[in-house]
C-alpha cells in the first residue's frame, strides 16, 4: 500500500476502531498477525512464515510483518 489509510475497524477483533476498549487487542497484536482487514472488516487469510507473517484481504491486498 502506498498511501496511509486510517483504520475504520480493529484488525484483531473486527469491531469499530473508534469504539474504544482495544487495549487487549493492541497487546495481542504485538505477538500475532491481524485477523480482520482494518479498511473493510473482511476476515483475512493469514499465513505464518518462519520470518514473520502475511495477511491477505481479497479486496485490499497483502499486509506483511
């Protein structure tokens, strides 16, 4: 992704990013890949690799660790 996009959805729990109460999600995200696309809330296909992870949204593409 070339342009920075503001997250609308939490990439761990899938709830609205501005709903608050995402401290647990932020802590978990230090150790695990995202589960939901922060732009459209679709569940992403996650692949754990020896050197990190990739998470793919069918609409918005691939995110990497």
